[in-house]
């Protein structure tokens, strides 16, 4: 079954609202690029260049920061910071620029920055940023590249629309949708706050009463609403790591978009990168990725390698100590993402942070003085929010196969169907057509990269009733309720549009409203300075953990006439291994090589070339040779490393027991 046959079965999308609302003073891509150039022109330690162009011809800027007095940038261990992968996430772009300024301001004072290089790609896709600002509520942060999302031969013809003309594209809730509407009730009105829509709890005998879809009308008459929006391709699904082939916004093939190809080509040419930090919507710092999930081959991790878990937890603690974050959006799927590719394919440590989270998920500076019971309560609430948003894995039968009701599970099932003989494929095709409407609707959403409208969620962990120290938990503690409380208390209600009645041409009486697009992604502008300061502090901390290679003086010992023992010890004085466990397995780069520059016949024992995959923190690597030589001969030992550069150590054979 090919991709287009699949589209014929499950064509269409039920979009969810997830685009940004930007402050009135949020700059566009042109202004952001001007600010990026200004940083380089202001500070001698920062160099401006580009790594390519977008499809629309915008530059992809690169800032190279090297403290004055350091060595050649490409010969020093480096951190790469990338922002603007998702066009909605303008806080990431602005923070990347702020971090560049902060680092340049203290370039000569921070010891952790010495002999390190920091590369910053502050806005990977100016196209996506401009597109998100031009069509808020529509683009989902994608590039403007046209895509036939519903495979009907027309492009961008059925878009979300502001049909009630309130200036915002939000959501529609339809009570008791009729059978001929093609919709299925998946939500109910929250008992504690009628503004919030929740999924019913079967254990409480709750029943779904409303269908929830994005605001719009059926422009193309195919029975679906807003299933073919403007654009585009999601750059965070366009990288080769577990590229989600059957998702329409993942692109025709991996690295289809110029921005994705440009950053990959550039990274392949820069072997000195130790770690990558992405400012984007997902988080891998507060939520350390799983070390037990693998793809179907059992070779590619969906999270991280078990041997890297300790390092990720170490970095996570440093991050939390600086930012005070106790919770952050937990990514449900990072297939095809830049962060996943950097770790899985490049083998470098790869981290991602949304930079800003709801205030109750970040302790205030004086939080250390709070009572233990209050701190425990905040942590429990953060865990509750994660549990409420984490879907349980459901198993269904499709064409006789037991399939996990997840994006990867359904994609794997369709791949298996595609490999069947023709008669079996036709049987499977018929079985798919015979599925109930609500199941097909869920499959449509999942294959199209949307949330599963019928997924159940894990129930909250029971709380001990005799815990007198913890404050009593109020009703409405779900994630939506907390965002609504933040909107009411801190943003003067600006984050939510009240539900209002509307006579819809397709469904009749509906209500339109909900959270303002992007309200949960970008902070008020007054927060930007604080966020940049925090992230710059973490960057200093992170590069301060980088492995540091130190070589002892070469040891020379005369054993007999013309016979010598030559030894070298290499230390890692940093806090991170010289290469991640995944980097060792990926074998993209050659191991560190310690080589004695003598003909093979003069080396009587010891390998001429010692290969070292990685050196753990505080550990040393020895290399020793028994060689033939004459008094006064000079021997060169070369230490070659893709990440740390090459160095040559000369030693003279003398009859002093310990040489230089």
C-alpha cells in the first residue's frame, strides 16, 4: 500500500490549535536578522557568517563566538546553539540573540569559556518565523512550502479561518454532532470550569458530549474542516533520524527543506562540536529522555543510550539549578527532529529547552526558603501535569494485526501492509475501510501528525490523605486549568477567548473560542532579559563541563643499549566523557589516535597507533612502546582528535631516566 493509497483511506486532518500569539512588539524576521548582524558588528569576539539560504532566499545566519586570545574556532571543542527551527517559537530566537550578547559581554572574564567555541544559529528558518507571524493560528510553525495535505490535487485550499471575525483563529466545539457531520464527540465540558474541555473519565462513567475542531468551514466540500492549511513542512520532522514518512508535514523526503540540509551539511563539516542546545518547543532537560525505547530495528534509540543517562541527569541538574524549572512540555514524539538527529546520527550530546514555562513550573529565586511541604506540592503538581498529558498506549486490531495506537505503530502497520502480496493488500485495504468511523478519524489524525482525539490519559497519582504538610489540592488542576488560571491572574485574561455561539454553515449551532494561539509558547516581552541571562549562565556551566584533554610530558626510560621505553599519559580533566556513548556506537568520527612516528620495525612492543574511543572524566589513557633508537634521536608522538584537534609531542632519547 503506497502513501497515496493510505491518503485515500485516511485523508484529512483534524488540526489542533498550537500557533503563536506574539506581543505587539515582537520583531519580524528582517529585524531579528538585523539584530544578529548588530551583535557581530559590536563585539570583536563574535563573527557573522551564513550557512546557506532558505527557500525564500533569506539568509541562515551563524554567529561564531570565540573569546579573545583563544585558538582557531574549528580546532577547539564547541557548543552549537540553534533556534528558529519552529517558526512559532520566537522566544527561542530572541533568547539566542540575547545569549550571544551576554557571552560577548563577559568574553574575557568567564574562565569556562576559554579555549572553547560557541556557534549560534539564531534563526534557522526566517521563512517559518515570517510565515507564523503572517498567518497566526494556521502554520503550526512550518515553512511556507506548499503541501497538498489531503492529497486531493489541490494545495492549501481548505484553511483554518476566522469565521466569526473576532481577529483570532481558535477552536470550535460542537455539541452532540450528528451522524452525517463526520464528527465524533471526544470531549466534555469540565465540571469545575465550563471554559475548559476535557476528555471523559470512563472510570467515573463520564460520557463525551462535544467534538472539538479548529475554526473554519469546509471550503472544498469533502466533509472535512481545515484539513489543508497554508504550508508547510515542519522542520522538526524533516531530519533523517526516524523520519516519519507517512506524516504529511514531514516533507517528501528527509532534508527536503534547504534549512534542514544546510544545518546538516554544516555540522558534518564541523567535527569539533561536543554538544548541541536547541531552543524549541520541546524539552529534554527537565524531562531527561528515556534510555529504554528503541525503534523496530532495536538499533536506533528513541531517547538516549543507557550509558549516556548519567551525563544527561548531570546536565539536567545544572540546568534546573540555574533556571529553577520544575516542569516543562514533555515531547510525545521527536521523530525527524533536529535534536534527535544531532544525538542519534552525529553522536553529540543534544539538549532542547522551551526556554520559558508557565510561572508555577519555575521556582522563584527565594524558593529555597519555602517550607518543604510547599516545595513538595509544587513538584507533585508538575508531575501531575505530565501524567495528565501522557497518553496510554492502546492496542487495536487492523487487518488482523495487533497495532499500537501511536504514530509509529500505525506507520509500521502500513509499512507491513505495503510489503504484502497484492491480494493480501486488497484484503487489508477493505479491512481498513470497514473500520468504525471514529477509529478511522483517529487514524487520520495520528497519520497527519495531530493528537489522537480518542486517546485516554493516565489518571492522577493518589495523594496521601494524611499528609498535613501539603496544602489541599483545589479542583481543576489539569494543565488547561493551570494555563487558564495564569491567563486570568497574570495576563488579564488575554490568553483565552470566551466561547461564543455561532451559526455554522455546515454544523449549525456551534461555539467558537478557546486558548489564544501560541499563548502557551511565548512569554511577555518583559521576561526576555531574564530568560537570556539564565540561558547564558547555563551555557557557561555547560561548556565548563566539556572534556579537557591534558597530556603529561612524554616519559623516556633507557632499558639497554639502543633499547628504550617511551610512554605517554592523556588525561580528561573535564566533567563529560570525550565522546558520548551514542557517538562511540555511531562511529561517525574516527577514535582518538595516539601514534608514535617510527617505522614498524623499530617498535618492538606496543601498537604504533593506539585507538581511544572515549576517555571518561577524571580518567587517563596510557600508551607505551619499547623502541629501538640511538642516543640523541628525536621521536614524535602525535595525538589526533576530531573534536580536540591535533598535537605533536617531540621527545629526545637521553640516558636520563625520566625525560621531558
